[in-house]
C-alpha cells in the first residue's frame, strides 16, 4: 500500500497529457486517475506500436514524459491489441484494426469491425527532394541543436515554392514515419468540412440548430463558424486532470463527441475564445452525421482528402462509436503534413484541382471576433490578430499554423511561399518562433 500511495503522489505531480497547465488531484479522484493512466497507456501504446512502429522502450519513454508513474504501467502487446494496468488496477485495452488504427475497447465496438477501408492507392506523385543547400544545412543544424537540448525533434521538412527543399530526421525516424500530430487533427477536420462545402454537402452557415440535441435550448444559436473558431460559448474543461472533460473524452467515454454534446452554454456565442478539444470533436460529429455515418465518413476522408493529396502515411483514428477523434488522434509523416500545409498555402488548390472553396482559406485565417483572443481561425493559430502582438515574433505577420502537443507544428508562411513542418516529443514548450524562424531565414530572400 505504501508503494501505491507513493506512486499516486508521483501521478498527482506529473504532467497529464497535452495540458495548458499542470494540475494535481485529490484522493477522491484516484479512480479517475488510474483509469486515465491505463487508458492513456493502452491507447497511445497501441497506436505507437502498430501505427508508428515504435519499440517498447520508446513507447514507455514517451508515456513517461507525461508522468513518471507511467513507467510503472504494465503493457502487454498482443497481435492486434495492447492491454495496460497499473499495479494490477484499472485494466484497459485498445485494439488495432488495419487502416483504422487503434481504439479503446470501451462499450460495444463491433461496428468498427464492419467498416471497409478503401484502397490506399493514390495518383499523386511522391515528393522528391530538391535540396536547397542553405535550407538543408539549417534543418540539420536545428535537429542537432534540439537533440543536444533534449527537445526530441524527430522530423523537419521545408517546402519553398511548392518544392521539398530540405528535410532532416532523428535516428530511427524517416520520411515514411507516421507520427502523432495531436491537436493538428483539429485543422484536418476543418479542412474536411471545407471540402464538404466545396462539394455542396454543407453550407458555410448551416441552418440551426447544428445538432438535434440542441433544439429547444440556448445552444440553438451556436453557428458552425463559432465552433470552428472556438467561440461557441460552450462550457468545457480543457485541463488534463483526472475526471476533467478532456480526459473523460479521450480515455473513458465510448463517444468522444458525446461529452461535448452535453455541454451547456457558459458564454454568449461569439464573444469569448476558449480553447476546446471538445469543440473539435463536435465538428467531427457534424461531419459524421451530415455524411451519413461511420462508413460514409471514412469513405469521404479517403476519397476527398487522403487520395487527392497523396497522403500515403496519414491516419485519423476513430472513437468506439465510430466517429473521428479529430481533437487528438491523427498520425502522419512529415511529408504528408507538408502537403496539407501546401493545400492551405495554395488557397485550397492541389495538383491543379480546387479542393476547397476559393475563399475558404481567407475565411479560415481571418481573426475571430472574440473579446479576448482574436488570433485563432478555423482550427488554425494565427500569428497576428491578437492584442498582444505577434504570436511568433521571429516569423512574418501573415504566418499561421496547425499545432499539437509536444511541439507538433505545420507553419504556413504565405509571404515567403513556404511551409515548415516540425514533429517531435518535447515535454515542455518547444521554441516554435525561433526554431522555425531560423529555417525560414535560410531560404532565399532571408527572414
């Protein structure tokens, strides 16, 4: 018992997931804490093993960066499943399905077994590296510097003028490594909704309420744009502490979107920016429902995004209910992420085809109308637009980005015709501004 209590203290002091702040918990949250630890271990361990092809030591090291107690997790790796327990308590498991990735075994997941994953063949040519020596040298130098500082950068890719001009990878990683993007999945679901708009499947301002569950109450007024800009006013606890909305959504609930669907209105819609992973999963639910269910959603993802962009190593995982977990569970290679950035840089055009409405990127990168933080667009972080000045002072004002926990970033810089990608596993803050500013300065034309 003494050993267990000491471990609980360590767990309370640890960093729980992608939190914007660090929180402990009281002993009455012990059950939630154990469930989060084992659910996290099973889910992330399963995906790291089957999707990212990490070895067991890498998986344990990555999990331990969130909390030292995760080193005490027991992880059992099976043919299609990973099980986790902590001191024999709170057992959890996640199952791997080819083409779908890993999903926690919560509730009835049999519907996932019926899903058919379409052909992964693509007609778009693979990227070819055309080295720009200064950019390549800068990428190699940044990788080495980050390694020396313990920042664990694993992949760097630089596009300039639509060409792959530099890339650098840490030992054990390469151009085909499919790595966890965390919250960059939020930007992907926004792009999918933009593709629906382009095809006439979803108007830019759909009739309200957006969901039947919101009919008859004040959530009726929430618009699609407000969800995209995280100004919906819905109550949401984004702190990653045991028992919070965010941890229940990711590691305890059979339906990620259902947690946010039940959120009451806390602010007048459109007035306040509040970062919410729950909001992103509501967007995924909207995509799922408007397309007609899990199979239609999967077909749309492959047919309208992955294949047209040639994303050979990208995977968006599902919750047990069959809805994309857009807030968090997206895996992709650095080159694939660069292609998504290029789609935005080219105003929704790719390989000669207009995939997004011509004005969609303009709308998506326009500051929101909130009172507290206008510097957030359609699931994209904006460099300018906030009251505090530039978010990344080493980068031009027109830069904007997909961002995820552990320092994942796809930076789009229109004025420099550039896309910069960094994937890694930094336990603290990654110096996005200075690091990517150094890469940008190495391109023709300077910083």
